[in-house]
C-alpha cells in the first residue's frame, strides 16, 4: 500500500481495528497516513466503515485496537472536545435554538475568546461562505444549501487544522451539490486545511480529492490520486466501483514481466497487463474501460481483437453507448465520441473490437 | 431539517385557494353546469364539513354532556342564589325598602310570617335555613323553630273565628267566599268522580279589592293544595295563615257594604274583629316568642344581603371574605382557611412539579439514550405504577412512611434516629409531596422522553467537536432542546396535582390537604355546593391564568409531547 511515510504524516491510522459488538470487525487493520493540507476522501459503499473511521478520528468512537495519531501525537485518550477537529455532519447539526451567528459563535465562546474578536471571526466566516446577511436567522429559516454553508462555516470558524466531513452534500440536489463541491475544495485549498471527506458518490470523490481511499468491507482497497484510481485500479472491487468497467473472466496462461496472456472462458486468448495475478493457472478477471475499446480497430502491434455482436445502441448526445456481446459477456459496454466520422452501429451488427494490452488489466477473480 | 418554505406558499389548486381566487376575480366564475363556481365549491366543501362533523359528533355530544355542561353548571352554581328570593318573596320585597340599619319595620315581620308559613308547609324553610346558615351561624335552627312556631300566631285568630262560626273552619264556605262561582261549579263536577285534571282555582272577581291579603294567602293556599299536594280543595280546611290574613283585612277595612256570597258570615267576623274582646298578636311579638334572634338585626341583614338572585357571596367566602351591609370585607382571622389552602395547594403543586422534574429528567435522558431493548424494559418500570391502583400505591406510602413504618424502622435500626423520636413523615405535607411525586412521575417522564428521543445525537457530537465540554454541551445544546418536554411534563403534572384529591386525603393529615379536599367536603358533607362551585371555579381560573402565563413566558408551541 502506498504510504507518504510516517515522518511527515499529519493524520495517521496505525493498524486500527474497530468492533461494535465484539463479534465482527467493522474496520479491519486500517493504515493511513495523510500529510498536512491534503484533501483525502474516503469512498465506499454504505456500511463499509467510513463513518466509523471518521468517528474514531473525531473521538466519538474508540478504536478497539491500534493507534490514531494527530500531528505525531496519539489521540486515543484525548476526549473529542480537546482534539480541535472541525466537523461537518450530514444533517448539518446546526443548533436549532440558536441563530446562525450564535451557532458560529459557539465554538469561540467555549474557547473563551473575547466578544469583539468573536464577532469579527463570525463575520469573516460568514463572508467566507457568502452568508454574511444571514447571521440573525434561525437554521430552520434557511434552505438546505444555506444550512450546509453555515455548517461549513461553523466547522471552520475556530480555525481547526483538520476538518472532517461526513457526506456533507448528501441531502442536496445535484446542481447545488456540484456547486458546493467546488466551493468546499476551493475553500480547503485557500485555507490550507487538511480535510477528511466521506462520501459514497464516486464522482464527488474523484472531482474533489487529492487522494481517494476506497473502502470496502472495513479495509482500504486502494489509496491513490483520482486519475491513478481510475486508470490503474489495483483490484476488481476498485475497478468495478470507480467508473464504468467491462470484465471478462478467464485463466492466466502465461506471465512474462508486464505482459500476460489470458484464456477467456469462451476460448479466446488475449494479452493483458498483470496487476493482481501472480501465477499461471490462476483465475482472473480482466478489466477494460469502455472508452478504451475501439471498433474495427487499427491499433497496430500487440493489440488484440475480438468478435462482437451489437445488442443495443444508445444515443446519449456527446457519446454513443453501445452494448455488445463479447466472449460470453452480454453486457460489454463501449463508449464512442459523437464525431462526424464515427460509425453508428445498430443491433445485430457483427463487428470486431480491440484495445491496447496496457488498457486491459488482469485483476483478481474475487 | 426542512427547507425554508413559508406557511402559505402553497398556491396549487386547493379548495381554499380556489375560493380565494374566486374572491379576487370581479365577475362570478361559473362551473361547468353554470352555477357560480364559488357556490358549487362551497357546497362541495359543506358536504365535506358535514361529514367531518358527523364523524366527531358522538365525541362532541359526549364531551358536551359529560364535561362542558357540568362545568357550565358549576360556574352557574357559584353565583346562583335564587333560593332566598323564591322562598321569601314578600320579605325580600319589604326588606328592599329597608336601609339595613337597626331593626326592619313591622311590615317585614308580617311578610316574613306569610313567607315562612308557606315555606314551612312546603317544607322548604329548612333548606333556606341551611343556605343562610352558611352566612350566619344559627340561621338553620332559627328557621326550623320558626316553621313550627308560626302556627301559634295564626291559631289565635283561627280559634276566635271558629268560635264565632263553625263555617270559618270549613272548606266550602271559604271557597264560596273567595272562589269564582263558575270555577266552583266545575270543581264540584270534577269532585264527583275525581277524574282528570282538577280545575285550577280562580279568585272571585272583586274579592281582591275587598280582602286583598286574604285573597293573596288563600290563592297561595289553594295553589299549594291543588298543585303541590294534589288534594281536592273541597275537602281542605284553610290553614291559619289565611285566618291571620282575614283578620288583617277585616281590621283594615269595613265589610258593611259587602253583598256577595257569605255576606252575613263575613260581616259577623268583621264585627267580632272590631269588638274590644278580640284578641290580637303583633307579628313582632309572635316572632319574639319564637326566638329572640328575630329581634336582632343580623338575620334580617343577612336575608337582605342575599335576596338578589345572584350573589358574590360564595366567591367572597372562597377568598376568606364576607358580604356585610358595608360591603365586602375580610373575615375574622379564625375563620380564614381558603386562602391558606389555595396558597398551600399552589406551593405544594410547585414543589411536586419541581421534584418530578429533578427525578424524571435523568430517567428520561437515560431512556432516550439507551438502545431500544433496554429502553423498553426501563419504560415498563416507569409505567409500572400505572398498573397498580392509585389507592394501593398511596396506601403503600402510608406503610412506608408511618412512624412504625418501614423507613422509620430502617432509620432506627441503623441508628440514625432514636426509637423515641421517630420521624413524622405521613399525615403532613412531606407525606403528600412524597406520595404525589411518586404517583405523578410518569406524567413527567413520558413527555420528556418523547421530546428527548427526537433530539438527534449529532447535536451533542457537533457541540463536542466544536470544543464544548460535556457540561457545556448539555447545558447549552441538549438542555434547551429538551425544554419543551419539561414544559409539557410540568404543565401536565402541575395541573394534575393542583386538583388532586385522593392522595392528600389519605396521606395529607391536616397540614397536607389540598383545596380539592375542601371542595369534596363541601360537595359531600356540608352540601354547600355553591361554595364548592366557587372554589372549583377559582381553581379553574388559576389553572387558566398559569397556562396563559406559561404561554407568555415560554410559549405554548414550545410544548411538545413528541
Ligand atoms: N453505533 C453502532 N453500533 C453498532 N454497529 C454499528 C454502529 N455504527 C455503525 N455500525 C455498523 O458498522 C458498519 C459500518 O458502518 P458505518 O461506519 O456507518 O459505514 P458507512 O459510513 O461506510 O456507511 C455497518 O455495518 C454498521 O451497521
Ligand atoms: Mg456513513
């Protein structure tokens, strides 16, 4: 697993485990290092333990095993209110009996900051999220997006170095969500804060983060920058979870360096890049991104071609999405750009498809 | 958390909006069948409303009959006072001309004679006595005595007239003298088989001018016999008040020119009255004979004060005041009790409410933070008291708290208290507060619990993540949001306890009883319902005022039951 090295890690999970009921581990052996200023997203399906990790970092859950360090110091025994970590909750958790300004002032009051200083900071934080005129309102008088901004401002007003956000945009509609995604990353980079962001929305994760930790089954499946995650998934789960993906099942026939041959279940033999296979005879799942597949290819040396039959053609405006039957896989998707010279296939057509061996990754069979 | 939509931004085609719309447009909009839209719409709505009304009708009726009507009746009883003016109509009229100073004129005695005589025949004088006894001790026995004693006055005249002529003690001659001849004929016809309704007695034309008092009293006699006693008038000899009235009329007027029926009989009687041997009794002497108290102003003043149909007397009594000829004034110290009881009731209810908050809050908090299964278990424990009878629970406290009871025994056993100085924890305020706190606790816990369980745990987490200590988190974030529960619970407990009866009755002794115990006493023992009603009305008013105050201070929308 790629690490940034413990020395300059700002946040560090070391062999952390968590069980709620003493029977099953919700988080299994979590290791994670974050440098200062990083925007890291925990991405994974519901129930994969993302919130649990965040809660352990915030101090609301204790790790059953292992150590969590903040700036080099173990915080396992520090109560939440002394950790100085800002937090944004999914339902915003704005105190309904206080006005917006009082909500923002709250963390400053408990830190015993003087009144004038407090007012200045509250004003600055409100301006930062462009909500300067709303200080006197109650949270219930704000729209969802406005509440979300206030929650953000409240988590930032006391200038924490680390901010945790648990699906903060989950309750917003798509347009607002995209706008807020941009605003949050922009703010985070401007303020230079370190952010741990939890989401189950992969687009959100890919567009916002410096690095993404893909969670499944209580483990980090892959921790990488968005492009690497998309282009070089380390295992089948990541390949499936991030973006669209075509898989073909088969057995490894031969491995030599950065090439291997795989005999598909239908008998065809293709070249692939060995990623998660170690020995000949192992079952594998080959993964190819839909946009890397060419129809009637002219790919030159090393490329492999397969016969395919068109099942469905979907016109989507900017792209065409075609469903094919390839080597026994009825749901083989290809995406082609809408260009004047692009052929539009129709169901029943028999075509040849192909791809570069580098785009075809032999992963674990799961 | 909701989006910020105002309350009335719904502008879709709802019936209400359609009505509003219809109002705005100048000409009436027409429905498909040509009737104005507004009309057909309101007709449709009316049908809906009727259906809704029919659904709630049984409950409405039930509430009306069992709740609203009794309350209205109670409110009415607290001021109602017709009994005096109904029982003593002549007297109250006479006393109306009296200034209330010294003794009333002789005419008042005369009026009282006729009134009380009739009341005694109708057996209502004791009721009136009881009523006046609330205001003046001794009135009850005075009226009881008078009912019997007044006969002595009338018999003096009755005997003399009878000695003169036997006919004065016979029914028929009287009826011929006083009654309308047509009526008498009808009456005799009816008397033959006593079938159907007895013809109502009618005075003879002109008799009222000749014998005004006698006519009045004979009519009263006849009405009583016919209507209330259902007797055949032809067989009833008049009572002595009629003879007294006859004497009064004969003494005042001259019968020599009278030529109607029984003229000789009447003229003979007139001559007898004029003769010096005729024995008379003044009404004043008659009353003095019955009881010296009639010769003192208080009884007359009381009758005068309570002659109006409606009185503030009960309410004044409820706040330890009384009606006097000089206006309302405070009662003497040794007769004051109700203000003390009201204050005690309010004070103890507050103490009980407060102890319920103190004891209930932590329980509700734990309940709302426990996982479902353990919360349910604990909830059963909270509700357990509801499964045992109120009497059993209260009696259990008696066993626990009495001097030879469990708690004292334990205290003595561990040596905290000496055996000869056992604590008095029952039959006083302490006992009432303990028992009632226990009994009312669930009413505090339940609303608190239902409010607390709606407070998301994320608020507490948010506060802590913002740097608040446990205490600050509780006090600044959790507690304010739980106030609606405290409010609802407090209102419930306070209102329940302010009118509580059974527990203070059993464990309250003398220092721990509530105003409701006094109300119950007046309802069932002293039978002074008017006073009980006034006390109850004040209690109701206090509750409403407190409710209003609560609304002003905390706001009633701040009360939630979940
Ligand atoms: N307080 C808790 N008590 C018991 N189990 C819990 C608790 N919180 C979460 N879990 C379980 O832990 C697992 C991971 O939950 P969570 O961290 O919330 O996942 P995610 O946030 O990725 O959806 C889930 O199976 C969930 O049921
Ligand atoms: Mg979660």
